[in-house]
C-alpha cells in the first residue's frame, strides 16, 4: 500500500515562515524575533527585554478550525 502524496495546505505555510506570531512584545512592546521554528512550534523572544513566547503546534490547528468556521467554544 502506498501513502498518498502530501499536499501542503495554505495555512501550513504560516508555520514555516520566520515571521513572529506576535509582532510586539506583550511585556515591553519591543519587537519580537523568531529563535526556534520547527515541528510546528514557534518560539519568539523580545529583542529588548528577552521575554519569551512559545506558540504550540495545537494553536495552529485551532487557527485552521476557526478559519473554516468550525470552532465550537468550550462551555
């Protein structure tokens, strides 16, 4: 049995960019830079205060579901 060819989805392309998920630091409003982007996880660090922010892989799945208007909020 052969596996189907992987066809990347448009929303998957965001995961491979070196653009920070958050442009401004939530602590000091400085600019954020990507220091780690692999395995669908992105870690950004502020250039000024060095505060870190990790965007987990599961967040990208929630973004995809919300874009497809299938999001069901937890009650």
